[in-house]
C-alpha cells in the first residue's frame, strides 16, 4: 500500500511538469507562400476610376477573385496563390480591360501598373498580353538579422511564452538596448 502511494505522489509531481513543458514549446509559424497583385485603374486621360470592378481568374483552377478599386483608383489583391492569372477590369461607360499572362510567384508582390480603360460599352473588351513588374520589398539593411535587443522588443506574445525567448532576452537590458554589464562606449552603434 505504501509503494502505491509513493508512486502516486511521484506521478502527481511529474505530470504537471511534463504538461508545462509541452505547452511551453515554441509554436511553428507557417511560411507565407501567397503573393499579391497591385496596380491602378485609369481612364484614357489618366484620371482614377473609383470603384472599378476587378476579377482575377486563375488559369489553373478557374477560381475567380473579385476586388474593387479605392477612390484613388488603386487596388491590391492579397492572398494570391502562385500561378498564371487573367485580370479583368470593368467600370460603367468603359470597355472591359483584360490582361492575360500574369504570373505570380511564391510570396511575390506583383505590380501591374496603370491599367487604362477606353471609353465604350462594357461588352467591348481590350485584351493586353503582358506581365507586371516584381517589386523589391526588402533592402540590404532589413536583410541583416536583427540584434537580440530588437528581437526581444518586436516579439509576439506567443514568442514570449517560449523558454528560448526568455534566455535570449534575459541578458539584454530594456533601458539601454545593450547587454548588461557593458558601457555605451563598448557597444558599437549602427549608423543610420
């Protein structure tokens, strides 16, 4: 009877520790693979077309996404899977504009530029075979790994639950942004 009680007491101490260890593991965040398409809709004189209707058709799956331009005639379609697309733009009093041969890569931000609609009936179509320009969103400065102090300050709540995060940030002072025990003269400063 005493052995059973000892085993129960040991398990009662071990189970909470194991449960805490499992819940404190870092959460794996999925890689973003979708891209985006941006541009603007204009008339032949260069004026913005407010609330023009956009349709993005996947050539592989036939799936269609619908969007609308803002008051400046600009649009951004996010969450676009990699592949080939056809983009159609419609506005009252203008011919339907179509651009085919649009290729979106993994995590690519594709700028298709100004899409110019011609006056005419909506049933008339203008088809353009062209591709957009890839926009570079990272600079050489942002490509470098952030300092441990920046990693701590910019971390999410889920990161703060990780023991690795606490070990990383424990050595960094939040006031000075440099390791504890070092002076300002000993820490090199990044030039802007």
